[in-house]
C-alpha cells in the first residue's frame, strides 16, 4: 500500500482527543503505510499519546490549532472567522498538498462550507454531497445526500447520482444500479424535482439508472446507489441507526433474562459477534464528501473510538483509489454522454 497522509481534526465531535487520538493510534497499527497529522490543541492531544511504539510515533505528528468549531456555529460565521480552527487547518493541509485527506467529526455544515471554500468543487458540480454505506440483506448500499444539501434541484440530484455511481464503481462494482428514493416506484409518484431528475438520468448512457426505490427496498439491496436530498437522507440514516441500536439493546435485555439464554448466547458468541459487526453503525461510520477537489470524510459527532477508526479507514481507501481525480474523469464522461443525448433529442425535435 502506498503512503497515505491524513489530517485528522482532533477537536471535532462530542469527545474530541479522548476518542480521536486512540482511534488514530489503532489506525496506524492497522495500516503500516499510514501517516496521520493530528490537528488541534496540543495540550489536550499529547496526554493521549503516551507509551507509543517507535513505528507509531514516527508516523504521528501534531499540528497545533488554537480554535475550535462548535456544533452551534453557523457556516457563515465559520467562513468569516476562526482562521486557526482545527477543521479549517486540516483542510488547508489538504489544499497545500501536505495531507491527502481530511477526517472530521465536527459540524457538518461547517465542514461542507469550508471544504467548498478551501478545496473548491470539481467541474460540473454545484454542491458536494455526503455519501455513506449501509448494510442490506445482500451486501451494502450507498446513500447520498445525507445532510449537506437540504433542498436540491433536479440537476443537483443528477450530479449526486453521477458522483455516487462513479465512487461505487471505483470501489469495485462494475455497473452500479442507481435509483432515486421516492414514495413509490410508479413514474407518476414523487415531487417535481425527483421526476425531473429521473428524466435527466434516463439520458445518461454510462449510468445504470434503474428507476425509483422505496425505503424498504433500500434494505433489500435493490440498488447499489440511492439518491435523495439531504433532508430525506439524513432522516433515513439516523432512523436506521436508532433502530439498529434499539434491536441490539432489546436482544441484549432478552438474553439476560434467564440462565439458559445466557448460556446459549455464550455458546453462540461467535455468531453474535459477526451479527454485531455486520449491523453495528460503528463499522459503517465515515461518509465521503463527494464533489470537492480532495478527500474529505465526515464522522458522526458522537462516534466512539471504533467508529472514528472506521472513518479513517474510509479516508485511507479513498486516497489509495485516487478518488478525486478518477471521480472528476467519470463526471466529465457522464456529462459528455448527457450532452450527446440532449443534442440527439434536439435534432429529432427539429
């Protein structure tokens, strides 16, 4: 594996360095060619860096930053102020080429605004979108947008579909099935933006657009990429995570009720471990901010050590796949296909 340098916002999220630093150390042990730059208050970071092995210490550095971005800060406030905020400094390291990716569990709106301002967007892309993987009955499905864009035009939904398809294709799926999340699968269903986006997607030859998908179809694995606006996507994601934790807590409570249930659970502990690994939201933490000229990964604000390490893994793989450059090429090819289809339709109308 070639070297990947990741700038991690150590101050982002609900727990800051207390969880972020151990997650970085665990990631450095897992990925021998990984280098991490921890960005934030050095006095709060360094107490969590004691007793490191020589190999880890050589690949872990601290870049001091004295300001924090709070969850209550608005994107407009962030763009005008806090020049030494840890999130901003981490993104600047990517822009300057001193890091290949940025990972943050901080304010989502601020991360999107700063990423767009500092790294700029790829050609043809108006607004970046957040994409993550979710488990299904078959394997995984990728959902975007997850909250970066609450109100979306049909053109923006088209851009999300192009980016999502390209990212999943780069991950190894040759012809990802792309669907629009809707309240029904019939062509007359949905709001105006969704119906218009469906018409645009039908004109893309290099996108395997399969039509509409309903919420229950997501978890049956009926598509590889599901596109929606950020409001709907965020509600679906948070509801899914809450349901997964409810089911896990309920099973745990039921298992504890009797001695025999506890005994059977212990005998089947390997099975329970696999089920937890497959369905736990922590193993799927780490959402790519697609559409900016660099690798940016958003972690949940309440992420624990395991979840933050998962987000670092997402960033590492994106760097290895050279995601921004390859994504840009795919976007250009898709829009060339759309322009050709529009020209054919125009000539036919004439």
